[in-house]
């Protein structure tokens, strides 16, 4: 069996790139948050990163992609 590192929330559910429905990598989300902290507008950030301004707002306001609380190792069946 293989071991996979997974970022989880307090309930043990996968978050960020560890979640199977993730569309955008954590690095892109962090880059958008940094650009917002620099004072760039949502639409400018969205245009530069190629995402919608709504998702940039949700990331920067903390409505999506809340930080991981803990990191755990899960066993995965090897194929």
C-alpha cells in the first residue's frame, strides 16, 4: 500500500488540492490572495490568472479555500 499526504479540515475532510473536485491549484489561490493584498482589483487579478472575478472574490474573502487545519497520511491501494 502507498501512503498519500492529505490536507484536511477539523472534521478530517480533504481540503484544497487534496479534495477530488479541486479545479485550481493551491499556488494559484495563494497568488490571487497575494495580488489582492497588494491592492489589485478583482477584475485585474481575474484577467491575469484566467479565472472569474467571482472566484477571486470568494478566495480573498475566505468564502472558499479555507486553510487546512491538519495534514494526515492516508493509505491508498496500489494498483
